[in-house]
C-alpha cells in the first residue's frame, strides 16, 4: 500500500538510481486507473481510464528509468489543495498520484496540480532522481510539461490520445492551449495517423511521429491448446464501456439479421456502463437472450482468456482513436470486424479483419457472416505474429528508446 501525504510534509523514500545510458523519464498523465477512487459519479470513470498510459510506460522499462505521476481530481483532499500519494513500485513502475481538489473555479485546479508537481519533483530530487525527459500523455498534462521543461531545460515528448480536439467539440480557449502545447513540445507522438492529421490542423508547426499503443503479449496470445471443432457455433466477443459511442446497439440487430439468415453464432459482451440495461432490453426484444451474454466488468487476465476462447472480435464503435482492445484481440490471433473510424483502418487489412461503415447494421451483418462462413481464411498464428512485431512492449519500447536518444543527443 502507498502512503498518503499532505502537501506539507515530504517523507523519505528509498533512493532510485538510473542505469548507464538509461534516461530518467517523468511520465505525466491525467488518465490512469485507480481502484481506490472513492465515489460514483462523473469522475468515477477515472478509476478505469488510461490503462494504455501504463502500457506505454512499461514498454520503456528496459530502456529508461520512468516515474509515472498521475494528476488526479479527487473529491476529498482535506483542507489543502492537493495530497501526494506515493504507491511505490508497482509492476516495475514507480507511481505517484497528485490528488488535487476538484473545483470549477478557473485556475485553482491548475495551480494545485502545478504545486503538486513541483513538490513531487523536489521529493524525487532529494532521492537523487532528476528527469532527463518529460513525457506527458494528453495535452492538458502537456501544458504543465511545457512550463516545467523550460524551467528544468529538458526535452518534452507529448503522447496524444485525445480525439475530440476539433473546432466543433472544444472551446476556443482549449484550442489555443492545445496549439501552444503542440508547438512547445520537442516532439508530439499521436497514437494514429488520423489523430496526427487532426493535430496538424490545430498546429501546423508541430513536430510529430506516430507511435502505436503497446500491448502485453505475454497475457494476450493465441490459445495454445488444439482448436475447437470447426463445426461448433462460432463465438464472437466485443469489449468496452457500454456507452452509445461503442455501437453495441448496432451489433445486436446485426446478429438478429444473421439469425434470420440461418447463421448461428454466440456473442459475449465484456464491460459495463450506463447503457447496459437498455442494451439488455434490446437484446431481449430481438429474441437474442439465448445467444448473447453480458459478462460485465472483467480483469485484463479474464479478457485475455475470453479472447482465446473466441473466434472473432467485433468493434462496432462510431468513434475511436487506436483502441487497445483491438490490439489485444489481434495479439490473441482473432480476426477483427471493425468500424471504419479514426485509427481503426490503420490496424486492419484483408489478412486480419474486415472494415465496415459505422452504424451500418446490414454491412456489419454481412461482415460477420463473411467471417463466420470463412473462418479458415484467417491464420490466427500469423495475425498474432504481426501484432507482436508491431505492438509488443519490446517493439514499442525500441521506438521510444530511439526517440529518447534522438531528442537528448540534440540538446
């Protein structure tokens, strides 16, 4: 268990040391899972979001000495503006949370985060650890990194995941901040080419390079036992938050069309969310309750097992970036039926899946039928091997090391 500290006292921690030629990287993020988040409500989704940030940080463990700092709005921090919670080393990654007071008063939340970051930096420096690189995830953390990078005179690399930086979706002030951050960073690394094009429209002077999200291929891999009898009904799987943008409301009627055409399949839906009750009613109304299982929330280990037991993965979303769940499915050797949105077309081709237009029930049904009737067309081992080559911690970690070497040698 970590220690909860107020903003005043700073307790001693074991000293950390960097290995030879291993840059010290301070990872900053507003998104990161936290099982300890105490309340339900609008902020409660923060307890499960941002797992992909940890995947990126873990991919550099063999090449750098990272410390991850989570900037986390917290409903109760006592009389002070922030608290520091040091969780120590978890899965090889030093993790520190700056839990700041959530407020609507302009500037106060930002000031609390900046003060918390300065306190964390002072603490790390007392342990003999000073960052060589600041690596924020999401432009809101990039704003702090831009300021601290100038103060510390170290390069900054922003990994951007946020897909709503469009004129119609954010206000003018947010766009101005985003443009300043994108312009200030030494390098911006969007997680898809589609997102890179969005960001270049905001700040054409941005220096960028696309870096994929990584996946733990030791957990997500094809089944090692003999395949099931090909004559048994195919098993489909979908996973994600049960919200409108994930498109399950289009997948269910597509399954009804399959059933009406005499194609027998089953579907496991992993995840929970505000649309679950509505989707369960839709499933019952369509007469699919005997073939659709709402599994609920699952751990990564449970999702990996469910994927190995399945024949294909379905992503019917109407908006995405570079969804980790598709990478996990590919690493598990599953062909993927995915919507033609954002970065998804960058992940799929004829050898590992089928693209469909978003919200197209008939097109989705046709793609499902194609995969069901021609399962032997997809080589699960080959699909997984390509995923390992592109998305494994080792593959993505090598790209990060190349970037870190380049930006530090240019100083």
